[in-house]
């Protein structure tokens, strides 16, 4: 029962270890203890069921944990019923909370015939928070609004950009978000089908091979001029498509275009390219194929083929909706409903994998998971909690209004989640730190004490606070003191400043003498300051603050983002922290009193300082 506690964390990563232990325990067992149902099964089952990141997911696991979980639920339906009722109540509350301020009532047609949605990332980078919106909305409609199915289809039709590394990263990032697709597929699973469809569409006279130069083709499409190849015979078109398939030099000169319209007012309808050559080996199919379908051709076919009922996608594809329908109609395949929602945009933020790839490749950041990156990993490393991210995105809902979000609300929402779990610590900036001597303390006053780590959350436990005659202050505080001023030493009591020693040339304070005055009223002092007793194992730490990677709120389509890169995006301070900081684990958040919230990125060890990142709270 005690170990069930490990399954209460709202974070898959934190549960990785206990989940693996549970899995290996259950491999050859039907029950957690012995050969029949015990309280252990009930407690662990209920905890997993009650945790919002595991509740829906474990059921779909194909491992022993999934088997055990479903077995308990079906063998002992009374447990499931009770839980289902509780969950229904919780779900309603959650849905109400998620949807607060957003309307999910978008009138999707035909939902009574079943709902299958999909999220189709190209495995060409890590997920960013724009993707999180697309993924969460599709997940919401598949798993929360309806009892449906979510497909994650890796859209791997351009081998030049894609790799297995990104497939793995995206799958993992989805699990961090609490999204578990019912099915994972790859566009490349269907290369043969799409190839046959291309032949079919050429044969029916609805597509043709074209060797118009790229720029000329762009010009013609823009002006509404027909390609010189538009009316070639089916035989010629088929012959050129076979030539393309060989990847020969001649074949590479050609592409296949759908014959939709020359001059439709919607430019997406002007004979889009549907197949092109690429000789780069594909990360899954190797060099089997030298030709690849384009996004425009692939998506309507695979959505139809895979049983997608509702394609929820961003409205940047709006112009392509008629084209999408045209392909399905022309190929005579099942049509799919489309709902488009607005892209998520943030000020001073790039949300395009191509641009983010450039930033990573140029070494402007430490990698895809850099805390300045708008990737799931990046913002998580910066201190964003997953429940807060989910809440933030779901609150926006599937609306079509395009807005440029501000990071302020994003981070202030997060603060609600981190505050109750962030232990309080003391940190003193090492630059020009000031030693102080305290007089008038009795032995009892100097005894270490156990104090709560958090003033309002006793569950976080306690920490040891050391008191001493030798204490440290920050220069800035010391500078503000006046002779004989009564101040409050936080978490200790009042003291009177008896002597201030300053360096004549720099004007900096170099020493302080204080007289302890614990009887003094802390409500009457103006300054409550942080300090640290010197006789404890002080922990050296580096704390970082970050700025936006770019300097302009919104970069327009015709502007080059590289013109607006921020040259300085990190500020580092070297501090000393109280001895309790060694108990903090990597990835945990904390608060330095009077400084702010931080997340531990690297635990201190072998003489290396702890590394912490400031977590924004939406205040400037
Ligand atoms: P690129 O810039 O290279 O095209 P991308 O960031 O658009 O990359 P994709 O893999 O093409 O990434 O996108 C996968 C899915 O995520 C698509 O359905 C796309 O509409 C959606 N998506 C991408 N960016 C956003 C965004 N900012 N807001 C909402 N959805 C997005
Ligand atoms: Mg895209």
C-alpha cells in the first residue's frame, strides 16, 4: 500500500522506475501478492486508475501491467463500477475545468457512427507546444469527448528530413503529455498503396507527369498558366512515372501533378504536385523507393484508408480542404470530415520545426531540450508541469481565432502547480557576499532546528536550519542597512545592526556586527533579509535566468527570423545555498526565498555546483 504512493505523481517520467518495477513483478503473476485478490491489488489499481496520466493509459498497455490492470477490472466488476462512478464525476469536473472558457461544442457531424482522430507529425524534429495543441485536441475528441480512437501517424514521406531518433523522441514526448495513441502507424507503411493510387489517378486522366523547371512551375501556378505537359497521353505519363520510380537521372527531372485546375481562385487547387523523386535512403524503407508522395496526396488517402472519421487540423491547411476532398472523390474512397482550428502562436517564439532545427544546428542553444526552446522537453526542463500545460492548451479549445499568445498566463498558470510542491531554501549571491557576526545569542539560540520545508504544505516534510555567530549576507541587503537599525533575519528573529564596515574605495560593505534581539517584533521591521549560517555544508550553485531567443513579438511571413535573434539569452549567478539543497532531486522545483522558483537541472556532486534554472511565474 505504501508503494502505491509512487503512482500518484502526475508525471510519467517520475513514475518510470516504479512502473518498471511493477511490470517486472507482474510478468509471471496474476496478483500482486499470492494467488488471490488482496488489498494490494485494490490500492495499486485504484491509484493508477485515479491518476490522470495513467488512468486511460494503463488500460491500453500491451504489457503485463496492462493485462493485470484489465484483469482486475473485468474479474471484479464491482471495483470497476465504483471507480467508474468516481471517475465519471472527476471526469466531468475535469472536462468542465479543461473546457472553462472554451467551447468544445463544435458540432462535429456523424459522431454517433464512431470517432477516429489522428495526429500526423513528421519525424523531423522534437515536439513543440504547437504540436501539443494539435495532439491534445485530437486526444481530447478521441478519448474524452467520445469513446473513440486516436491514431498517431508518422508522416515520413520526405526521407531528407526524417529519422528514427525523431520517431522515438516524439513517441516519448506524447507519453509525457499523457497521450497514448491507440495505434501508431507510418505513412511509409502505405507506400505501395499510394503508388498504386497514383497509377490509378494517372490512368483515369486525373494526373500527369511534368518536367517544368521549379521556378517556371511556380510562376505558372501563380499566374494561372497551364503546363505544357498538361495534356500528354496517359501512356506517356505512365512511362514517365515508371522512369521516376527507377530514380534515374531522367526520372528525377519529372514529378506527377494532379489535374485539378489551372486557374482556380484557390491556388492550392492549381495542379498540386503529388509525387516526386528523392534518392536519400528512407529511415524505414531504405532504398526500396526512389519516389515519394507529397503531403497533399498522402494525407487524404491515408486518413480514408486508416478509418479516420474526423481530421482535426490547423487552419493553415484551410486552402487545401477542397483539394483534400477532391482526392478522395477522384479516387473513389471514403470521405473524411475536416475540422480546422487555429495554430498556436506565442510572442517572441518560433514554432516551426524547420526554424527550430536551424537554431539547434547553429549551436545557439544547447540542444532540442534547451530550456529556451519551445519544445515539450525544453519548457519542461524550464519548469513547466505537464498538468498545467494540458490545462492551458485545453482551455483554449478548438476555436478558429488566430491569436498570438503571451507567455505570461502560461507561466502564471504553472505557478499554481509548482508552488505547493516547492520546498523553500535560502541562497546568497556570492558576489561581494558580506560576513556578519552575531552577538547576544545563547547556546539554545544556536541549536539547529527542524523547520517545515514549506510554510503551508507540511507534507513536504522538514529541513534543518542552522544558526551561528558567523552568518552571510548579500551585498545588496547589507548596503541598505543603517546604523542601529532593527532588521529581521528570516526564519530566526530580529537583530540590531551595531556596526557596518565599508571599503572606502569601492563603497562596498565588507562586514557587519549584529546584536540578536529575538524579543523584537518582526512586524515592526522594514527589512526581512535572507542570511546563511557559515557552519553548515553550504552548497555552491549556479542559477540561470533566460530570455527569449528572438527580439520581435511577431515575425511576419516575409521577414527573416535570423535578423531578430537575441544575442544574449542567459544570465548566470553563482550563489551559496543552505545545506538542505542536497536533498533536491533533478527535475524538482524549489523556491529560493526572495528570489523566485527554480528547477534543479543538475544535482551537485564531485565538487561541481548544483545547476538551477529560474522558472518564470508570469511576473516581469
Ligand atoms: P514544419 O514547420 O517543419 O512544417 P511543423 O512544426 O508544422 O513543422 P508538423 O510535423 O508538420 O510540424 O506538424 C504536425 C502537426 O502539428 C500538424 O497537424 C500541424 O498542423 C500541427 N501543428 C504544427 N504547429 C502547430 C501550431 N503552432 N499550433 C497547432 N498545431 C500545430
Ligand atoms: Mg508543418
